[in-house]
C-alpha cells in the first residue's frame, strides 16, 4: 500500500529526520495499525526519529493528510507534528508534488491526527528561491486535552 509510482520513500530532516512514506489512499492511511517495535527497528536502521506516512487529499480544505509515528517517545502516534510537517513540505516541493507556489512560497495544509480522533491542521510554508528551499515556517493550532497541560 506504499505508493512509490509518483514519489520516493525518503528520510528528510528540517531538524530531526522523519521517514516520509507515500501511501496509496486515505482509507489505507487511516487503517494503519502501527507496531512500535517495528517502527523503532526501521527508524534505527535509517537513523530517523519517526515515520510520517502521507497521502494527497481529495478535500479542497486540506492538501495532504499524514500520520506521525515516533520512534521512541513513549506514545504510538502524535496528532500534530511541526517538524514532520516541515519535512513533508520540503519533500513535496523538492519532488515537485506540490506545484502551487505563489511569490516563491508554497503554503501546504497538512491534516494530521484525524485517524486518532484528534484532528489538527498544520500549515507548512516553504520559501523557494531559484529552485532551492531557503526557509521553512510552520504554524497551526493545537488543543491541550484536560489534564495534559504542563505545569510551569
């Protein structure tokens, strides 16, 4: 169910490496049942900190959907991951899978967390100068669940 016909599987980093995995459909993406042991093994082999499977969206509000499975963070899945979304944005621009670039900036809306009932939207802004990525910025919204707000 990995879709390599249009895009490669690639280990990409904007700070920490994430394995970007193209998936064939949203149904397949949402049905993934992660195995923490296998994820850890694959990530250690490729010197990565997590898997980030994604699929192009058919929804006009979201460009791509993705899921983030960290290597060894004490939880199986993350509902919103800026580093991974930034890596995906760079991957998409580099591999010419996102072509809507206005004034040198690709603004990519990534939906994450839907499969775990904690949807988020992350906006990855990728600045491109002469076919080279020169700047990445990430923004979005997140909501703390009751009892999970860190004490300062």
